[in-house]
């Protein structure tokens, strides 16, 4: 009897749950489905400005070539000067500046742009060779070199492909920079003081080229963050030196001095697109 009562109660409970149905909502209130949030992709078209900071490594190769008079009458002096004067003045330093540009995004997500950038460089080096004695000529030789570059400007188109908030791109165009190169040498003979010496410098603004690439990320609809690498070739500068001194025929001696510059530049920029 007890088992019959328990079974009947359990059956009633199952039936009541089956026919109970959902709880009725108050009048005027309906169930609403919440759609999942989707990430919105920014529009990469428009003008932008920004500021950047970076680090630059400069390859500076110098070359000194003695003229015929120095090579013929100087004996071992010409080769010694050429050896001392032909070396590198590689240097590195920071860079800071600003950028301005324009992007246009096509419907297939390709992005085409044009950008101008300019920055101040802390990249310079100097080298002073100590006195070197040449027993065959009974002279001592001293040579000093210095190279500086103060600014860099680039104007270049760029092409990228937008992956929603990410924009990888490549770029290449014109580069403008100043090259300041100086070199001096002096030849001492015994106790008679300076036999002859020469000193000169050149300071030019060169037009070269650059290639590079980078990756931008859209923090918001307007703010961007990017990293970039550039390889820059600014060509060379040169000058001729004529010696002066107490040695007979010193004015006939001279040399050709040259320095060329290439740079590797890595930078980080914060941009604002209007």
C-alpha cells in the first residue's frame, strides 16, 4: 500500500511539471535576444599628424687619396696618410621628430598614402690618430677626422593592406639630410717643427633615397600606434686639401677626402587621424 501511494505521488509530480509551461511575463514585457558584440574596423582614409622617436645606426666610410706629388715625393708618407684617413666613423644615436600624411583606403582594404617626416639626429663621431713615426722618412704623422649629421627628412608614398585594426605597409622615396665631414693631417720632421699640414671640411645637404616598412595599430577611430624601419642612403661628400708649411714644395702636396653615409633607422610613432 505504501509503495502504491509513493508511486502515485511521483507520477502526479512528473505530469504537473510536463504541463506547467514557462512562467508568464508581465504584460508589456517581452523576451529580447542579445546579439553578440562585433569588433568595428576603423576607416583608414584621411589626414593624420604625429610624433616619433627612434634610434639610428649610421655607417660612415671615409676615404683619403694622396695626390701624385705626395705619393711620389713623400715616400711612405702617402700610403701612411691613406691608411689612416681611410676608415669608418660609424656612430649611433637617438632621433625625434614629427610626421604628416594622408591615407586612402579602397573597398578591398588596400591602403595608399603619402607621408612626409622630419627629425633631429644625435649621430656624430670623431677620431684622432696619435703620432705615428716613419723611420724611413724621419717624420711623425698625425691625422684627425670628424663626421656629423644633424637632421633627416623623408617624403615617400606607402602601400599597405588593412586587417581591420592592423595595417602592415611598405614605403620608399626621397631622403634629405646634412653631412658635415672634416679631416686634417700634419707632418712633423725632427726638431724643426711642422713640415706641412692641411685641414679642410665640407658641409652639404644631400638628396638620397630610403626604403622601409612598418606596422600600424588603430587604438581608436582616431589614434594610431606604429613601429617602423628605414634604410637610408644619403650619398657622399668630398673635398680637396692643399698643404702649407715650411718644407720645400709643400704647396704641391695635397689629398682628396671623401665620406659616404648610409643609415638604419628604427622608430615608434603616435599618430592622430582626423
